[in-house]
């Protein structure tokens, strides 16, 4: 092949698509967000922050009456139902249940969560006289346990490092922190990143696949130590991105 032929072949080849901007995230404002364990501090705080910016939020609990009472307290159009109804009526479901009930709760909701985008924010922790320490589930992490129990759902991991105190404080306008988001499918991760970014001050940052969730969940033990020493509500910032 002559140099002229090579040049012609190169000219006829389709142009390579430009790399996708990693900060080009989808519009998630119309999605319904359910929060399992929405009556606990973390779940209730996330529900409040999302509803406050106009997201449609449903909080779930084992007892519908408890969820309804918490929803009335939060206002901003938040609804309360039992966990199963919350799962069925939501597009995205945040799992914020206590670690001790994590496996049984998800196993019981397998059918209700089928086809849903599930965001696990549970941190498996133990506590002793030396403070908080990370537990390692048999599956590797809480998020990986969720993926194993929910084969028909799209499981991601996020919202682990947020202070429930800050989330629930109505006097605080924005929470300056990054949210580490992990998952297997880029489209799912970007939806969760966009959801995190709806809360003023927050930014969702891709942090790898689910196999890396244990490190992210475990870091909460270190943040608890930081908070106790400095009387703070510490979060995280990822630099240079």
C-alpha cells in the first residue's frame, strides 16, 4: 500500500468519538427516591436533604405507622410506608438500615427490589473500649452482600461518610463534602453521583467497582475517631478532580 493509499484510508475511517466528560451527569430530579430505614438518623437525614431540594422521597420502615409519623415530621412532601411498599414505589432505593438487620431486610425485599437501582450506604462496624472498628462481611462488604442477595437489582454503594447530625440540621444550608460512589455500571454510578450532587455542597465522585466497597465502608471508623477527638462532624474531599 502506498503512502497515498494509507492517507486515503485514514481519511475515510470514521472519526473517533470524543471521550465522555466524567462530569456530564444525567438529570435525576424526576426520579422517586425510597429510603429503607428512613426513620433512623442517617436515612432520615438523607430523606430530608433530598426532599428539601424538591426530590420526591418515600421513607420506609418495618412499621408503616412509624414511617408515616417520621414523614409528617420531615414535611417537604415526604411520604412514609412500610419497606416493601417503599421499594415498589421508588426508582432509586437507598438502604440505610442497621447493619445487624441488613441481610434479613434485603432478603425479604428481593422481589420488591427487582429491577431497581439500589444504593447501599450501610457501614458494618463494631465498637469496644478502643472505639469503632470495621467488620468484614463474608461477601467482602455490605454492598457486596446486597449484590449477592439482590441478583435482579442494580446495586451501588454511596453516602457512607455523611454526618447524620449535619444532614438533619435545618439551619445548615449546605454540606461541603464528597460522596464516594461505587458500582459495576457507569450509567448507574452516574445516576447516584447526580443524586448526591443535588444536595448543596455535595459532589458524587466515582470511586471504583463494588469490590472496593469494604475500604470505603471501613473509613467510617476512622471518621468516628476524628469526630470524637476534634468534636467535629468530619467529611471527605477528593482533591484534583
